[in-house]
C-alpha cells in the first residue's frame, strides 16, 4: 500500500510537457536589439528583458544569409544545402555566372519540428511568414501545424502591413489594423484555446516585420523622426568603407530610419503581449521561449533601412552582418539567466527543443543540429561540434557575392565561388572582418578550406553554372 501511495504521489509531481513559443523575426539585424547593442537607435524593451531573463547567445547564427534556407534549417534541423534550398524561394538572379540549381520548397518527406512535437501530444500553430513552398501542398497545414494563420508562399506581406491584406490565410479583417498587432492577437487567442484544453502547445510566431515594405503607424514614425533629429553623422557611405576593393554600393552606416525603428518597436511590443499572456495564465515558468531572426539586417539595398556596423555586410552576405543573429532561449523552471559565447546556429533549435520537451531525438532528421542543453545549463558548458558552415551559391538581391564560409573557434574563412579566393578573419580580435589575415596564416587557411570542402561533399553542395562566354566557374 505504501508503495502504491508513493507511486501515485510521484505521478502527481511529474513535470508536464513544457509549452513552446518560437519568435522568428524577418530581416532583423544583430545590432538592432538593445540587448546586443547598447547604442541601438531602436527601442526593444521586451526582447531586452527576454535576453536578460533567458540564455543569450552572442555568437548565434542563421544557416544562410537570406530567409527561406534559414527557415528550412529551423524546421528540419538540417543545412539547406542538403536539398539545394540555398536561396530565397525562388531567387535565381545571375551575375558573371548562373546561380546554382535551386529547389524551391521544403520536401514533404521532412519530419518537421512541428510534426515531431505533434507526434508527442502537442497542439501546433503557425502564424505569419512561411515562404517554404510555392503551392498549398507545401504550406504549414501540410507540414505539421494544426492551425495556419497567414502562412503561404509569399516572402513579403502582400498588400502591405495595413488591412486589407491580400493574404488567403487571414480572415475577418478589420480596416486599418496593423499586421503585426493582428498576428500577436491571433497568437494570444490560440494560446488561450490550447491552455484551456490543458494541451501542451507549440506556437510558431513568424513575423513579417521588419521586412520591406517599410510601413508603420504614423504616430510611432513621428516619435522616431523626432528622436532622429538629435543624431548627427553621415547615414550612408560608399561600399568600400565596409568591403574594401568591391564596387561602390550604397550602404547604411548609421541607425536612424524612423519607419524601420517604428516597425522594430511594433514587433517588440507584439513579443511583449504574447509573453505577458503566458505570465497571466501562470505558464511562463513551464514555457520554452525561443527568439531569433532568419538573416542579418538589410543595409545594402531596398532603402537600406538599418546599419549592422561594426559587423560587416548585411542580408545577402556571408559576412557577419548577414548571418549573425539575436539568439535567445528561455525556460525559467530549468535554466538560470546566462550568456553563452559558444557559436550556435539555427539548425540547433530542433534537437534542443525536442530535448527540453522530453521528446526522443530524431538524429536521422536533425542531422546537422546539436542540442544546446549543456550551454543552457551552464555558461561554461560545451557541445560536441568543431565547426559550423555556410553555403550561398547565388548572387543576392542585396549585392552579396556567391560564397561559402566556415567558422572554427574564433577563426572564420570566407571562400568566393567565382574564383575560389579565400579570406581569413579572427572574429575575437576583428568582429568586423576588416583585417584579412590569410597571407600570414596559410596553414590555417589550408586546413579550414580542406574541412569546408569536405563538408561540401558531405551535403552534396551545388555551385555556380556556366553562362555565355563564362564557361568555367570555380569548383572546389
């Protein structure tokens, strides 16, 4: 009898499956967040508090410098090069050469993060930007999500940020409502519903902010117009100031764009509303919250609304400005607030969330992700991985060159695909990648390039194709 009583008592106190709320922001730069940049022009109090009360990774990366591939990496735990999903769907811009072959959907055979959680009793909901398949068969409702609010094939918000939107997955529109507010409200309603049924849930809120078009409520824009008057300095510089030796390209070197700032604040406020609801429901302690972006800030085209300095480049570039991201994980009942400097990447979310949720790992699925639990447990924790990689065999809309990269420890090697040139940087000493130390470190270059080329073979990476008279693109 005593054993039976003890057994029943133990069952009562078994930890329930944690909920998961995942925030993904479109085109948000590392330097756009106050928690990562004390001098940021933008105001992000809710995300700053999330970073303060969670685990903040200072070397967190997107798997690609543009959106769709990184989104694929989060959903699958794989490098996008494994299925040739290496550019935004469907970006095939050519330059001196044609871009590499591009596969423009997330294959249905992938067991997505949503599907893995759903198999284990979770209710799942997707809200916002999807951009992982051109036709309905590849949309969220066919990739593991019970509910789909707004997710379809478009990369930017069709019809803009103010209602009426032209979105087949958004109904009952209110005149003049702001898209970011609408998505936050929908997320809160879904959380209320799932919680009322005592079901563990996975809510994936994928903001369209801060992607173009640049639109925000007038009063909020006026607030930042006034704030910008006190900031002096040159807003733009020639491209050589950031990428020596390249063609001139207009690049923002100072944060003070009022509309972009207003869009950042609206996104931050939406995050705050969702987090506040978790607290009101008394489930904050048992909810895993993840926050990141799909690529770096837009600094070299389409209005160049933000600056990533001192990081080099931005969206569309394999330099740090294009791939280093805000990267935060919070799970109050399990981990204390801390800061980790260990390099991590977007493929890691999948196995980490499964691990924290008590769901059996799927190593054949999340081939390239590593559970970050040791880093969440302790700032001095370690993970079993030597290097992380990037492969972008395309000419980006933002001016970025086709190239790859590898980071090992503090060293980062960048390889250009038109001619095979390499550059080496020590990110601990030179996070802005302004000092190429390749010539003085040929052994390091050779060893890292060898490792990068071995990885290309492992993931069956594709490269530039002949074009016209240019018949011989470089091959590793």
